[in-house]
C-alpha cells in the first residue's frame, strides 16, 4: 500500500469573544486539493471547470470540572470535525485521525464514521493534528489540519466557570477541482456539499451511494449534546456564495462590454490614460 503525501494547510487567525468562546476572524480560506489520478481512465471521467466545495468546522470545547477535580484531570474536552451547518460529512470524509499529546494512552485515535470526534480529560493545552481521509472517488490524498486545544479563557481575572466552556473553532472550505462524475452524481443533492451550477448538457450517471446509515446512526451534529456551544457559520456561507455570484456577474459584464466594443469598433479604453492627449 503506497502512502500519499499530506496536503498542506495554512493556519487561520483565532480570537476570543467576550463570552469566552473563540471564533476565527471573518476571512475565509479555501483549501484547494489537486485532482491527480494515477489511472488515466479515471482522469478522462473528470469534469473540467467544475469545483465542489465542502464547508467544514473543526475545533474543541473544554469544560472546567471544578475545584473537586484532580490536578491531572481538571478539564473534560472534545475535539471534532463537523459540517459548517452540522450536516453529515460522511458522504465525503471516510475517516479522521486525531493525534494527541504523547502522554495520552494510545495517542493516535482513529474515528471511522461520523460524527468525527473524541472526548478526553486532562490539564494541559497542546496542538492536535487532525488528518482527514476521503472516499476513493473524492480524493486520494489526505488533508492535515492543526488545532490548538485551549482549556483556559483569556480573561483569568475571576474563577473559571464550570458551566460555560472554552470554545475554539475554525472554519475552512475544502475545494475539490475537476471532480469525477461519480463523486458529483453521488453528492449533488447532499446538504453538506456546495455544488455550483453545472455545464449545460451534462449527463451524470445514476448516483452510487456509500453505505447508508439508518436514522439511529446519523452522522450529523444537529442534535449533538454540545451543539448549543457550536459557533454559527451559516451566515458566512451565504455571504460567501453571494460574493462568488457577484464576481461571476461582474466578470460576465466585463466580457460583454469588450465584445460590444469590438462590434462597434470603439477603443477598449473608455477614456485616455492620465497624461495622454488625443490629437
């Protein structure tokens, strides 16, 4: 079995809100995953000029257990990867590996099905490596994320609350360029995935679903016990879609103006550049 090279990811800035929850700065980062197929037959089935976007959120929620807790087990925390709108990511992600601090028993934790999360207890803060593995028709490469576990709020002037957790989350978008026909057909109606307008005349094969889970084994996080503490990124998703649509419209307007200028025999520039005089 050959090992693929992990895909790098740029870190995003984080800040702590007034209520002790942490959110990323408004800027959004897209993670472009190259479509490299060793099999040329599969490459011929890829869709040019099409991108599939999967918004994800990864982070930690940590509760202080109070003065009665032991020094070595002062906090209980959960690390997770979830859909930005709490939809099931199992349609795209096959498994997630969480790499904890070496002091933990079995520090490499593998989660094979959604929800992709694990809970532990301890006293120290450290960086958690999170590796996403995708289904075969999605991407052959894994994606490495890094998240700093935070147990203590920024404002330590008063005693730490046992009811209000410290929440740190990051929002990112995984962009799959030139997806395979099978992948697109499988996820085109899935709420966890943003599918753009498809080229006209595109005939997709019948969807081939991954092993479906029954209602008792749902992988979404809409009714998650910690969902009341999740940060809301749905508005950011909508703003991002609007901005992308606006860019497409503006680009189309520019293209039409150029075509009109050529038809009418007008110069490309609406006015001469500064310092230039027409004679």
